[in-house]
């Protein structure tokens, strides 16, 4: 089973990101589940959402305490909440930021985890560029696809089309595609 925990703030599409991940997994023939966990339901409040993917039926329903991957939609949470808690040794970390791990004060993660499993992408910037709203979720899913190779970009695009329509869908797809390309290009170099 591959387990993803997504951290962000209310209004950033954290819950929608988990839902789209599960749709993408389902499109690839996997069993999937997505669910949120939050206290106050207000814009800007910390939000966590979870997604599990597996080739077999998923019977477990509790929050993910030992994720295989973390998607951090808001870098301001890095030093406020224990976002890295429980991450498995061979885990992936994807952070929405224009800064490097070193600039974020996360050098110890570079020593603790494999460098090819750590990435940053300016997802909010891509969202603003492609559809004019600071909602980084779709761009992060494109980057997630490139980083982990757990899901194809085609499945992510299909999930975005399932969730959105019209210009909003096309903008999110463009943001996801550009994020995917940035990470795929970074890996090639």
C-alpha cells in the first residue's frame, strides 16, 4: 500500500488534492481512498488530508501516521506543525515553494532521506500563471507524478478533468503539466 499525507491550509485545495489522487489511482486500476482531517473549517487553518492506493482492497480507515509520501502545500507549516512525523525511511517529500531545502532550514532532511525523493516546486506560482488563483493542488499532483512515478501524468490529468471543467480544468492541467516537466527535467540533469 502507498500512503500519502497532504498538509496545507484551508482554501488551498488540500482535500480536493487527496480526492484527485484517489481518482487518478482508481483510473489506473488501483483501490484508493481519500479523506480529510481538520479542526476548524476556516480559510487559512491547517488542514491535513490522506490518500491510500493499493492493488488490493483497502480495509484500514484511520489517519496515515507513517506516510510513504508527503505533499506540503504551504511551506509556512514546516516549522509550525510536525509535517514530517512518521515519514517512512524511503519516503518522498514534495514542498510547494520557490526555495530549496537548505533555504527552508531543512538540511537535515537531505542527510536523512535520499535526495532523489525530495523536491520543491513553485506550485502556487504555476497556479497563478495558468489560471489566476493561488490554489497549488493540481500543480503539486503533476509534480507528485514525476517525483514518485506512482501515478502517470495522464491519470492525474483525467482526475483533474473529473473534478473541474472548462477553463479551470484546462488551467489546472497546464499547471500540473508544467510542474511535471520541471521535476522530470530536474531529474534528467
